[in-house]
């Protein structure tokens, strides 16, 4: 099969293109596997003298400059991959499997588990014993992908670290022989019938190459059909920065994590997914072996390349599935299959995933509700931004034990050992003796339980706010208290009634919130800066590549007054010229936009915008609705430093 590589401005590397002998690399691969280094990654870049893409600690460096270098064609090489169990299918129907397998049937997946060809889609392998389920899976008559195989005359396969059968993807650690560094390779394997589906996935990988986030490995090279010769059965590949550490299946091999550790792992992943969705991308967070945790306890999507049919809802459910796995050690599969080395989550009598507290009864109610409702398509949590906000709230309300060691099945934490990578900041002299650590853990646990008992109710109520969908229900509103008033009000002291603002004076705000009908609020943790009486602090929207309403109809700030008032004007301080703002009254903070009333509009041209308002009935809520963003350096974004509402008679 011919292949076409993503064009690149750098000169191509020339060479013989000889394929490395697998036998010559066997010893090196065995040593690599014994030390626990496995995975796939690749890069197509020119860098400084130090090893590209790494910092001093060996972590992938997001700031390392890269320049693509197209390779020359090389002889094809035998191809294949390992036979681990199929992925759970978080992202709905599989991309590279026949319809029977896509529906969860045994036609395609069972055949691949046993090493046979998938329903005739692949040529019959040569005579001889089939490889075991844990070994390479033949993808063509000339052999299988094995360590030492060279892809595109540049990337030498080192060790396979995972297999995502739902995507027909083999996850490999590889070596970039041009830049002499480790890379992660996601290889799409299958017969010619899967070409169209592979092309869709490769196109998504190409688009995601522009997405830079410290918790998602950057795509450095996409090998597409047509640019160079590929081993038989390999339909294309995505090359990304290598992420050292353990995948999630390895992380929970000794047992589930504590709630604080699980939240610490998921929070940066949720942030990465939310940022990707704002950029119009699907991240592909659908398999536990695609995520790796570094020695600094930092989680990262290590093998980016979403399936062609993946949607944002699949990423959101993937976050819930990862939380479920970290808290229980079980994978909540949607089709009864599980990745290699993991146990499937139990099912209810109705066939659904068992609630997480069935396996961990002592989990906080708020955390359990977040997990269960994120996994449930009808649970009401439909955005990664909502998941990220709730995870952060739970982390802020809980005592972080600073430990990322698994628990044993009876809930007792495993003892520290010299090989544990989850205490990178602790020196040997700082580690306490076991009795002291045990007493401290008991005391901390009691304190955490007391705190979580309070936080759980608040978090559960926050989860309940997210019951509506982005299109059919009310907008997502995440409130933040505004700057406190100098005198007590009814909200602070029931005995003192709140009174409307005097004519010409600022209206006292009870709260200010991000208002987003699409369900993806921009920077909700910073919204209080728009009403803190400090013009030097600002709330900002996310950066968009297109002007509103291309990606969303708009974004707004919902202000709620301490007492109903008749506002006459709104003063907005903003450093973003070109920002167009509408002022709308609302009977309730979460009222749909169509049910709000337009009172005035204006466009920022200086530092301060004053918008006169039409006279109307007293209101308790006023929406500052942004319909057009400011533009700078090819990006669209707006900042608001302060919102002041002036009352009338």
C-alpha cells in the first residue's frame, strides 16, 4: 500500500532505508521491557543540542521547538501488533471494525482476541503456530509488527505498550533514528477495507497537531497513505512526544487510588479535554493505556489520535471512566470487553455499570455522584468544562494527602518502597517510620472525612445544576461571589432588609457568574475578577480561532443584585477593542437567552464602555452578553476588567 506523508518544510533525510533485523534488537527490547519502559512516540523535528522534547527531568517538553522533516520512501516491513483485549468502546461505535464487532458482537473482536483474521478482512497468516494473545497479531502474510521494525525509514519500534482494539490501533514506544530520541507511535492496522475509516482518524490527528497542552502529548508527525511505503497491514500512524511513566492500567495494578490521588490525576486531563473542545477538537480520551502518569504524578494523554467517529460526549464519558478505574481498579466497559490487565466493572441487574459506591462504599457522596453521572449518558454532566470545575471543587474541599500510591483490596495503603515513583519530592531523610505514617494517615483520614461530609453536599448540589443539555436546557451558570459590600445586607443578616440602589449610584452585586448556553463556560474560576473593584484584574474568554457565532453564539456574565433595581446604565472596563456587548435583563440567572430582554448594546473602543439602558421594570439579574470578540494576533478573545451597574429611580 502506498502512503502520503504530511508535507513539511525541512529537508528529507536520505539513507538506505534498510529495515532493522528484529533479532538484533531482541536483547535491547527485553531489557527495556524489564525496566518498565514501554509505549510509542515519535517526533519529526530539529532541536538544540540537548535531547529534543525533554526537560531536565526527562519529561516531554511542550516548549521544545519542532520542524517537520519528511522521510524518503523505504522498503516495506512486516507488520502486526499485540493481542491484548479490546478497548471498552467509550467513544461509541468502533472505527476500524466490521459492523458486527461495532455492535459489540463477537464476530470481529473475538476473532482478533484469538489471533485469527477479522472476518476475512486480513489475509491468512503463513502456516505455523499462531502467536499467543499477549504477543504480536499478524496483519499480513509477511509477518507481524515486532521490535526492530522500521516505519517510514525513520521510526524503529522498541516495545508495544498497549492495544486499542476499538480503534484498531497498536500503541508502541519507538525510537526516532534521526533525532535519537524516544517517541510514541499510534499505528492503525487493518485491511484495505478500513482505509476510509483510517483516513478520517489520520485527518483528525493532523488537525490536532496544532493543539499544544502540557497534559496532552503533541502530535509531531502523521504518516498517511500515499507519502511512503508502509508495512503490510499498517494504514497510517501518528507520532507524538514520548511520555515516561506508567499507564493507568499499571497504576491501579496494586489496587485503587485514594480519592484525593484520583482527583489529582483526573483534574489536568479534564482541563486538557475542555481546552481541546473549546478549540473545536476531540481529544480521544477513550482508553486507559493511552494515558500515562509521570514520576511527578502528572497525568498526560500520551497517545493522541481520536477515532474518526469520536465525539465530545465520548471524551466526557472517558473522564468518568478514568475516575471509576482509579477509584475501583475496574474498567467500566460499555460492551463487556476490557483492556489487557484490567477487570471489567460489575453490572447491575438492568445491565448498566454498577454505581461506584457499590465497590467503594466509603467514597464521598459528591465524588460518587460525579463519577456515576458522568458515565451515564442521561446523567446531566455533558461537558468537560463541567467535569473539570467539579473535580477542582472536590479537590479544594478535600485534604490532599500528597500520595499517589494504590490501595490494597482491603483499603489499606501499600507501604512505601524505593521503587515507588509517586513520592518524587520526599527524600529518604524526610520519610517517617511506618508507625508514625500509619498514625498520621488515620488522623488525616478522619479530618478528610469530616471536611468531605460538608463538601459532598455542596458538590452534589453543583452536579445537580448540570442536568440540562447545551441545546435543550438552560445555560450553564457557575456563580462566584462578587466583591463584598461594606455594610451588611439581607444576604448576610436576615434582620437587615436589602434596599434598591439610590439613583445614580452603583448597584450592589450579590454574585457574578459565567453564562454559557453551549455548556462550556470560559474561565469560570476567574469570573470574580470582573466585579472585585480592582480594574487591574480581568476575566477573559478563551482564545478562539473564529469569531462568534462560528463556534458558539456568545458568552456572558450574569450579574445578580442584592435587591431588585432599575438599572439605567452599565459601565464596562475592557482592554479588548472591538468587543460587542449586549445588556439584557433576566427573570432568573439560568434563563435561556431567548427569554431575556435586550436593554442596550455597545462596542468597546477605548478602556471604558458606557451603555445606556432602556427603562424597564425592576430586575434582580442583568446579563452582560458578548456577541463579538476582540481580535489580536489572529485569535479572538475578550477581557473584562470591571462591570459596574448604575441604578435609577
